[in-house]
């Protein structure tokens, strides 16, 4: 079992499938995060406390965008914020992710226009997590 996070106030928790979370580590920032935390694990220093509040675990607020936002605007916001991906709120209230890699694949390789909606450039596989999922203690 991994670290346990306990909310101090009423909170919403989203559990992302590993395939979506993994794509966040394909970026330069994700690789840096892994390198820092794997290196500290190798010398016996835990990368972060086993228990803590969610605010302590999050380094930046997630970038959440609507499914209708144009891909070029999503790319600009991801770059400006320096985050590895944008979380996309889909019409059915589930969540997806747009990464650098998914933008390159869908626009450069698949030929979608840069104005394609974020919902069309999600990182594969297109699993999504519903905001309405039961809350769980992690």
C-alpha cells in the first residue's frame, strides 16, 4: 500500500488510471520528478512523508480545461504553467488528459487542426475518471 493522504476538510478525490498518470512522466518535468524521487529512494530518504495533507502532496494546481477548448490554447496554457498535462473535463463529467505527446500524435502525425477541441486530442488510452466516483481514502 502506498502513502496515505487524509483530507482535513471536505475534498473531491479523482483516481486516475495508471495509463493516464504514466503519460505525465513522459515530459521533461515528469522525468525530472522521477529522477529526483528515485534518487532519494536509492539513498534511503523517502521522497515525501508517508502521511500528509493533499495540499502538501500537490506541487502545483492541476490545469483543468473544458473539452471544447482548442488544442493550441491548451498547449499554450500547459507551456505557460509549466505543467506536464492538462486535465480535460469531458461532457459526461469524466476526466481525460492532454499531454505533449498526445498533442504531437493527434495534430502533427494524425493531421488534426490546431483548433481541434481538447476532447479530440486526449492521451491514449482514453480512459476517464468520473467526478462522481465514490470518494475513497487513499
